[in-house]
C-alpha cells in the first residue's frame, strides 16, 4: 500500500498500480483513451496527464502521464492543476482535428467514450480551420461496421485484437497522421472476438453492424442484467430492447467470469429473439392419426390460434386423457422451467431431453467437479493458471470465452518475467517486449488443429481414445498409482512425461476437458489427471466444458435421457408428452422422433422458436426467450446465475400471449388438476427448486429477490433519458397504459427507479454514471478498475470439491484401431452454427463456415476424394452428403462431422463412407 | 561522398583519434592499412588487461558523451546494462540511421573507416556481455553499406568476429541491417522495434534497452561516432582522452564538426570538443560573397536556432544547452540573410510531421497542425492568433508531454524561430480582424 496526495486529499492505494488505475479506482475522474483495465498502459494518447510534484513544497511540478507513472508512496499529484487541465483539453482538440464531428449520425453517440472525455476536459470549440484527412472504410463482414474517419488513433483496437485475442487480420497501417486500422484488404474479420472492438473502440470506428440494422440510442434502450444463453460459459450480458425487439447485446461486466469481453456468438446471436416467425400465440393443430411407418408426416390439417384459456383447457384435456404423461425438459431452459415441468409430470416421468450418452457425460462431469479433489475455476481463476492441459476440447469452438481466458493464462508468463526484471505488469508494451514468445506451458490434445495450437508447447491430434490414453499416461506420470495405458508408444509416453513435469512444476496447473467429443474415456482421463494432481500438487483446477447454457443445471436437477422418453412414447408406454424449449430433431434422428410423436395422443410443446418439434405439437404454447423471461442457469463453472426479463412483449405487441415457460407450466398444472390458476412468482419457483434439490439449495442467492429495493426504489430498466415513452404506443391506443408490472424481479419496466452506481449492487442492467455514458462506466461499479463489482460479482457457486482421497478409474481404452470399411464419426463443435438458437440468427448464419466433413489425407486417398469433393456418410438409417476438407492433422480412420451439419451426433459412432452422393 | 577537410598532416593519431587514418582521396581504410595504424590494438589490450567493469570505468572517467545528439554518458549507459546471473547475453546496436537534417558525419566514418566502428562495437560487446551486434544503417547509405559489409567480412575472416574472437574464447559477431527510410528509426527504441520487424514506434522508457531491449534482451544502442571513440579511450586511457578537448570543454575528446549552408567551404573537421563556432565558420571560409549570416542551427534540424552573436560559444553539450538550444550532432547549418525563417521552419516541421510515427497524439496531430499554420503564414494567409497557437503547440510538443523526443526536437526550431524572428511570422498575418475563431478559446469551463 502507498499513500498518495491528490489535490490536497490523502488516499491509500495499491503501490503496484499506476496513478491512473489508482485514481480511477478511487472514483476520481481522469480522462483517458489508450489505457484499458484489461490491457494495461501504453502511454500513446497523452490524455491522462496530471501534475506530479517532487514533494509537499514543490509548487512547480511537472506533467506526467498518469497511466505510465507508477504509484509512489507519499506522491503529490494534482488532477485539477490548470496546466494539466489545459493540456488535457488540448489533447482532445488534437484528437478532434480529423474527427468528423458526426455525432448526430454516429452510432456511438450517446455511449461514446470520446464524447464523455470531450465533455470532461471542457474542450468545446475548435481552432483548427484547415482540411481534414479522410479515409476509406472497409467491409469487415456481418458483425462490424467500419468508419475510420472517426478514429482517434488510440491503438486499443489492434492491442485488443492482436495482443489480447490473438487475431492476425486487423492491424495498424501507415504513419504520422495517416494511421489506418483495418485489414490488409476488405473481408470478414476472422477473430471470434471481433465484437469486442465495438466496446474497446472509444468512438464510432468499430460499431455493431447488427445493431445498425435496427439502430436505437443507448438512452432509448430498455436493459436488464442477463446471462448469455449461447453456450455454457455463463457470460453476463446486457441486452437492450426497443419496440419489442432486442437491438443489441453489450457486455455486462462480471469480475469473475467474462470481465469486459464476449465472444461473437454471444454478442451477435440474439436474432432468434426477433424472428418474425416466432410463435406468439398458442396454436392448436388438428391432426389425423397416420399409422404409417417412420418418416411419414404426423400432422395433417390446419393450425388454429388460440386464446390462453382455450389453449390451457385443450392441453389439459389432452394430458388428462392420457394414461401416462411424460415431460421432456431442456438444457437451454432455466432451472425454474425444467423444475415446473418436472413438477407437472412427476419426477418419475421427467426426461432431461438430452441424449443418453451426453447425459451420462454431464452427470459424470458433475461428479468429477466434486469428487476429484480439484475445484472448478472461474475464468478469472483460469487466467491465473500457469500450466494448462486441454484434453479433447477445441475451446475456440466449444467455449470461446474460455479460450480467451486460457490465452491470457498462457501469455501471463510475460508478467512473471517482467516482475523478475522490475517491470510493472501494467506496462503492456514493455511486458510484451520482454516476453517475446515466452508462454506458460499449454498442451492441447484434440482431433483437429485448433486456433490455440500456436500458443501450445505441444499438440497431439488424435482419435478420442488416443487423447484419453495420453491423459491416462499423464496421470500415471504424475502418480505411479494411477493406471498406465497399455502398449502406449514411446513418443506419447515422452509427451506425457513432459506434460506431467510441466503440471507439477506449475503453481496453479489446470486441466480442461469436456463433452464435445462425446467420449467418456477422455473425461475419465481428465479425472485421473485431476486426482493425481490433487494428490501431488498444492493447487490446481479442473474445468469441464458443457455444451449448452443450462447443461450443468439440468444434470444437477436430474432426469432421464431423451431416448428413454422417445422409447416410452414409441412403445406406447406413455401417450402424453410435454416438450419444453427443445427441438428433439436436433438431438435424435428423425427416424426416432417421428414415431414417438406420432404415437403420442397429446403432444404439448412450449418454445419460443418455430422448430421442427413445434410443428408436430397438438398444442403449442409460446414461451418467452431469455429476453422476455427470468430464471436461473448453471454455467459450466457450476455458477448459478439469474437472468432477468428485459422487456414485456405484450406492451408493444398486445396480441402476443408469450409467457415464461415456468408460468405456462404452473397454469397447465392447475388446468390439468381443474384448479384455479394461482399466481406464481419467480422467487417462489426458485425457492421450490432450492428446497427440492439439495445440490441446488443455494440457487436462491443467485440473484436478487423481487423484494429487493435501493432507498425504497425498484431498479430501473431504462436510462433516465429514455425518450418517446408516451408516443411509442400511440399507433395502438391514444391512452398510455400503465407500464407492465414485474412481480418477479426488483426491476421496473421504467426509467423510474434506482440506476446509480454509488449504492453497491450485483445486478446492473446498464452501466451508467454521471459523465460516463460508455461501457467505461463500469469503472464506477468496481471495487477497483478491472476488479470485482463492489457488491460482489453475480451468481453463486454450486460445485465445490468434497474432501476425500478418490481412487483412479482403471478402465482404460485400448489404442484407437481404424477399421477397414468403417470410419469413426467424431463430432466437431462449431462456434458459429453449432448452437441451436443462435444458428437461427442471420448474422451468425452469414458467419458460418461451409459445412464439411473433415478427413485425413489417407482416407481421402482411399476413397479417391479430392478437396471439395462430395462424400456421403452413412450412420444406420441416416445419411449425410457434404463436401470434404482434407486435413494434414486429422487422425486417420475417423471422420469429423461439424455440429451445424444437422446430423445429431452426441458421441462417436462408426459410420460408412462413400464417395459422391448416395441416394437413400 | 563525405570528405574530411583537414590534411593528413594535421590529423595526428595523438590529436585526431577518429580521422588520423583517413586517406586524403577519401578511399576507405580497409583491414590491412587499418591494422598497420593501431587497428584493433584496443581489442587486444582489452582482452589482455581489462574486464567489463574496468573498461566501463575507463569510459565513464573519459566522460565520452553520446555523439548522436543526446549527449548521455556512454560509460553510464553501459554501466546500466543488466548483466549476470539469470540475465541473457544481449546485443550491441550501432545507430547508423543518420537522418538528422544537415548531418553527414557518421557517413564519413562508415564510408571510409568501417573497421574503427567494428573495433568499437567489439569493445562494447565485450563490456556489455553481448553476443551479437547489429549495425542499423540508413537505407540510402548504399556505398557505406557495401564498405561496411566488406569490412565485416574481412574482420570475420581475420578472426576479429565470430567464434572465439582473436583467441579470447569469447564469441561475438556483427550483422548489417539497412533501414527502410524512417527518421524515427534514429530513436533508439524505435530502431529496436524496426530491427525486430515491428512498426518503428518508440518504446516507453523505463524499461531502458539495457534492461529489456532487442527481443527483450539487454541491448546497448550507440551512435557510430560514439562507438568510434571507444578504441582510442581503451588504448590510451581516460586522461589522454580528456586532454583532447584542450580545456575548451568539460567534455572529453574530439568531435566531428561540420558546416553546411551558404558558406564558401562546407565540410567536416575533427576538432577538440568545445571548439567555438567561430572557428568552424573560419574553417568553412565564412559566408559566400554577398551573404551575411542571419541565424544558424547548431546540430541538425531538431536543434534550436541561434543568432550570429552565439557563434562565440563553445560547441559542447552544456554550453549550447544553456544558450537555449542543443548541440545535437554538432553539424551546424547556417541560414543566410536572404532565406526566410518562416519557410525554413515550415520545411523542417513538414519533415518532422511526416516522420512522426503516429503513436502519440501531440506529435501525430499537433505537428501537422503546425505545418498548416506555417503554410498559411508563409502564403500570407495567417490569422490573428496563429503565432500564439504555434507557440502554445511548441510548449505542448515539449519534453514529457510527448511519448519520445521526436516532437520536442521538432518544437525546438519552431519555438526558437518565433522567439528570434517573430516579426517575420507576423508579416504572414493578414487576416484576423473579425475572424471569429481567431480568438483564444476558453477551456476547462464545464
């Protein structure tokens, strides 16, 4: 700690910080551009100048850039000094020389850091009277709009893109006052983190193209704290709504999970919420039972829209007349919705809706998180790890934000080296210079080459069983009691020894595995490594990647597999089914789903998407998406987090009958029981979830109860400058209705309510503080800039390692043996297109890679396939024809099937391959 | 070709350590001739009698100050290079990116006496525990590059470079790297970035290159002339070196001085450090017929203008510094009475604005603004307030406010030109009455 004197007041600060970091953390305002809490200082923009004095008696002082000035004990500085103030105003004036002053038509306007800093410095009139330099812009793809004339050359974009996120296709070009930030030629930005440019850029050079399609100023958006539903990482988001549509998704700062950054799937994948074809009223489908074979259409006849009561009555009638009703839940639905379904159908009739093999892995992952001795780390904890082994996960595809955290962990070797040489870790360019190519050890074992390979000390590209065998060998190297794989080759043994050595040498080793390959062996191998580490090392962590937003939660909630449900229905052992937010066709072959749904007498589907399953429903109930509902998800870290309703859909579209699934299910239950529907609130359901499942007992603490108030006020969803409220429904009704009431959360659908930062709170709908309209306003909510929210970061962790000495798994796979006429079809996770709901968003579709099989060169030779040639994969009844990619690293004897291919493949399966298209 | 304008008779080994070997016809002194004239004797002495520590002490005592223009003690710089347990061996980088306007002294040494530089670099490598040297040479110095490369080949063949230098058991080699034409590469850390293949942006200091330089390893960057001074110091000692300045300056040694502009005999001379500018003007034969001296730059475009009355001053770092300018490279550029200071300043600022790397705001955006204001004044389209604005820019482009020394260098001629020749600038102000934005703008009024 150090004491600094700022404008006559004394403060205690961390002596390892720079002055800017320290002052901002104290809540003092110093304008800045090039500095970023996640990226450190570079001293480029000169905006954060303050006066520093030698001692109490020095009246002269000198200007220093506070971002580059280390905190010194007993330092005297002045932010208010006239010379410093004048210099800061001049810096803005220089930055404005070539800036187009196009705020009224600029999409950054209203949440622009440059606007904020300009106002803060007081520069309000220009003296420059000459021509401005102009640039041409580039088409950077479906996510990012580019307007280089607004650039103030702070270099943040390239520092984020290259240094933080490892992207190679955005750079700084030119020199002097003609610096250009862009690609060497037009084209889609390749980094899956490109969306962060929109928040990293302090002005309107890089803006959200998807927002542009239906632009609304920040102050006119309605926000709620939400959690990304597009994978299992659990990043916190701040979706903004206007006129019943989500207009953009901004990062919501979480000190332990996503910090300042999201992946592009999470940021740009919201379009499914706004789809025109979404079910918005209940539907009833008349059908004639066709007892034809598999594949025949189950529903014939028309669709009729229903009012709520009618829909509930018909659904209740159908379910009451069934002999046995089962429920099929969903890993993309909240704990509350799944729980209410389970309550409706009874514990013994509840299926998770997850493929049996995936469910087995999910259950096993929950066990490993508690019974292998190592904790499940947050992303912040991952960033602090100093040796990483990844088994079977292509993280950039399966948990992209985690890949970004792993990158920081590996690059943090530079921080360690800098500390040895007395270079402060915030001195970003100096650390980079010193580090050069130095990394903490990273070892990757995946079937295909991944985007992290360039950072890895060693990689192994192999079939799932061989990846598992490497893992088992590592465990054996760490602890001789762990079983060794038989007949392992010397090269792999050497690799395993090196990995074991690196993990043991580390202070905080990390093992990452997961369910992407559908391989229990890979998971068990990771478990053995974790156990061995728990026995040998002081600290360590095990992170297990799940696929969907609530995969972890649903596994903890428990239930049967999807196959179990489909079998019951197909065999006639159950004749009524309620499907919750789950397109069964994405998880099981049509040949299995069709007979099950046909044979059922009553199919009720709740969803917010018009899926193939929805089209088979007798009664379809329009469910709320994450944007219109509240609930709790459990992330892959084991963190239960609450997401809050962003807007009430019926306010702008009075004809909609969208309800939260848990609310539908409560009403349906009452209807089935011929009871009047008693109003139910989220808090009640969450309490019930907590009371029913001991492992979920803390979920009540995951969010704020509806009774929470600040100074007696609800929390505002809308900024206090929200405009047009009285006019926005004028085309529907001349009188303005009362704003929707929210019985479920402490948030109001209104600008009225608390929206400040001075009262610490965990759940922040939108970051705003006086003078701070941009995302930089998060500074004001943190205990120190870049740290934790002052009230603590949201969520509650459910999975902690139980004490105990856990024995090793001893059932080890043999080496992968290619077969003569068959190939092992291995699932490949895909960031864009590999997730059901975001794949329905147009910008994501535009960003999807071509759907192709991946093969080894030897397989291609054998099948006489040239690159891009078509190939058919035959899995029993299922056939899929796609072009091929021939990969030098892909393991022989296997074929990669990308997750967007539409062929449900939860685990590796032996398939036949034929060149060309093969008709069924 | 650069020429030394002193006869062989004047250039004695005991008084002209930098130039005594040079041929009168300007042909390069290659290895054989160089060896015959004490060449590489200092390396032999260092291996025999000195350690890294004692060599650096000798250099410190000699008070050799950096000849690239900074004037920082070379011995002190070397003593700050990290060495020892756990510290990797680093680099010696010779800054031969001579692009300072009006400067052509390093070129002489590179073109005509490359082995002196190599010898100096070997000593630097020995003292700083480096294993590799780089000569970062201005791309346009094509002849120099050819000569230096020949010399490197000769030195390597003769065992002065490579493995086991001169039987010492110590390895050191030197590679030649030619630049792609950016003035900022003369800034030592920008030079290092460029050498690494990165954008030629300067680096923040600290850490200094001696702590973390090229590729993150301890690195010493010295100017050509600085390195060329080292062999004679090692060979003859610090006291001898101190004596070379003949009491004209507190700084030791000799200096390659030069004069350019409208003088009768522009050129280069090796003279005692602290020689007054009048003597240089005499050696240059005075102003050409019909011209009188209006003003002069003491050491390149990035130094401040001085007046004829300042010619009496000793040309050393402290004296010129105290007069409000900088010694810089010590090659003075004279400005004749018929030359416009406004145009000259505009020309210089255009150069500096173009050569800004674009990293920090004042330099990147402030310098081009100054150019546009100067262009307006030059064209007689200046507005009231323009000169005040230029003066305020010159302050904001000063030391500490910008990321590196580039903009402060650019600010020196600008500030001094206005200081001494304000009326010339005022002649360019033709507008202003009633021009709304010519009034000073109040700031900080929120």
